C-alpha cells in the first residue's frame, strides 16, 4: 500500500514538475513577445519536438493541448504578419505528441496555403492527416483543392479528388471536381474510367443516378472535343453547321444524338455545344490565374 502511494506521489510530482517547467517557458516566451512586438525571429523561442516529448513526462495529450492554445494565442496576436515557419514548427510538435489532434490538421490545411499562397507548409500536415484518418474523405479533398488552387496542378488535384471520392460518405461534389480536373488536363478517358469504377461500387440508387448523369456529361464533352479536332483539319471553316456537313462529306460519321441526349449545336465562334446541357463540361479558372504554369510538386 505504501509502495502504491509512493508511486502515485512520484507521478504527481513529475506532473507538477513538468507543468511548472512548461509554465516557466510560457512566461519566458510571452515576455519575449511583449518586449519585442515587431520581432519576426520568434524561432528563437522554439523547443525541438523531441525535447518537448521528454519534458511532457508521458503527459503527451495534456502538453499537446497546452501547445495548441499557445499556438492559437500566437496566431491571434500576429494575424497581420505571422511567422508561418514558426507556427508550422509548433503545430508539428503538437502532432508529434498527439497524432490524432485534428484541429492542427484543419488549421494547417487552411491557414498555411492562404497565408503563403503555396502548399509547402500545409502539404506534410495534410498527407499525415490522410494516414491518421484513412476513412475520412475530407483530407484528400483538402489536398486536392490546395493542389488545384495554389499549385495550379489540375492533373494532380484530380488524383486526390479521386481518392477522396472513393471514401465513405464523400459527397458527389468531390467526384464532379475530379472529373472537371481530368477534363481540364485533357484526361477525359481517365475520368470516365473513374466513374465506371464508382458506378460498380456505389449501391445508392440516387448516387448512381448522379454518377450516371456525370458520366453522360463527360462522355458528351469527349464527343464534342473529337469533332472539334476534326473541324480544325478542314481546309476552310465557315463557323456554322456547314462545317459539320463538310465532315460528313469527307466520310466522318457524326452522332445523331450525343451521350447526354442532346444534339450538336454550333455557336457563332464555331465552338460546339450540346442542346441538352447548353454548356461545356469545363473547369472554372479565375482570370488572375489563367495562363499560370502548374507546380509539379507532389
């Protein structure tokens, strides 16, 4: 009995020592921030993750929570010009202590790319979240969106949207984004193959109906692109339906009805459209990002 009490008292003593040390560090850090409000080199106040693990004395989750509040306090007081490298170090330390600490991954997936306009700092966190929460569709979705929006890489984004779309409870929007990324990158057949696979695996009738509609839309886009490619080979274009008549005269068989149930329409600029959807299956790209070269970083 005495031995048990001794062990418990030693454990409490260790906890109090650890908390006391962390509080001392916190006072020191806060003093440094207050004394030098314009100081950007806050990395002088960081502690290696391995050292924190030793200081925690086994109370990793408690220490991770403390560091989380400390990180939030820092970011809240430095929103105008935060040191993102320092913040990434702190968040990395937290998931070293507790890999299942979800708020860290959410913060990294949103704050870092929007603050730095790239995915360099957020990428390791999101990839780690995909490992820690393998059945959650959101992490692959974040990875795909950030890859598209900040790295301008629609092909790689489509890959992650596909992964997200295969997860349980993934909304149809994710599948649609994957298909539009493939369409933008010119990989329409890859998108169709992805949809075929989903149609075989998804048993929900409503979801299957949505997937089938998307399949028909993407197949229609494939048909229209093939016809447009043929049109560029004509010796002379009139930018109207007479161009289609020329193709028929040359022996090219045009479909009487497109995959989505519509007929081929020719617009004033010579581009093609389906009378059913009345819009092309394409990816929206803001004007300021049009023409931006993709980042090949994986």
